[in-house]
C-alpha cells in the first residue's frame, strides 16, 4: 500500500482542482477521510484475521462495493457537506475507490480485492510501480520508508499535481470565457 497520507492525493487533486464551488471544504475533508478509510482493515491483524481473508488487509474494504457503500453514506450526508447528493456521492465514491486502485499499483502484498463480493481474487495492476509501504511505523522512518516516499512522489503525487493543475487551468479558462461572453 502507499502510505496512508498518500491516499489523500486523489481527493486533494480533484477537490482543489475543481475548486470550492464544486467541492466544498467539508466534502473535501470527507473525501480525504474516505480515501484513507479502507486501511482501517489493518485492525484485522489484531483480531487474528488472516491477510488473505475477505475481511483481512486489502480485502473487502478495498473493493468497489465498499466505495459505493461509503458513497451512499455521503449521499445521505450531502446537506451537511453543503453540496448536492450527486456531487457528494460521486466525489466520495471516487475518493474511496482510489484507495484500492492505488494499492493495485504497489509491488508487494497480495493485491486488492477490488471486485469483492463478486470475487475474492486479489488483483494487481499490469505495472506495480509504487513501492509498498511497510506496515510498521518504525519502518516508515527507515531507508525503506525513504524509498517508498520517493516512489509515491513520482507515481502518485506528481500525476495528482498535474491533474490538479489541469483542472484548475480548465476552470480558470472557462471562467475567463464566461466573463468574455458577459
């Protein structure tokens, strides 16, 4: 898995790129939390649930079905997020689903159960370019942790920054065009 903070790159890029009119601050925070939420499954280790089990690490909580369930909660909470139900659902669904997708690009672990409950199979992307993060906090602050951080900067934060910049530029261009028509 990428480090827990790197999972926030996707909702931050989308939210900041689209702007606060489309993604209000409360919804942005919800998206960041939703992007990290699947890794609560590491608690399964404390309950002696094996890594490869459906409720184990990178299991059901990393699936698209789980992303849809979290998005349904956001749909209900849309008034609290000061946005439409459609926007809350879509943003939180993408934010949550991005977690499993990013984990598919790592070079360790068993893959992500993206298609659970339709399939228990753990899947990887065709390219595993992101260094898998150690589960131990102590190891995150080691030379292995430095390798992971460099990998995440290149393969997650750089593309996310480019998406954010592209969305921001498109928003600026559309705003300028609208002003020109007025």
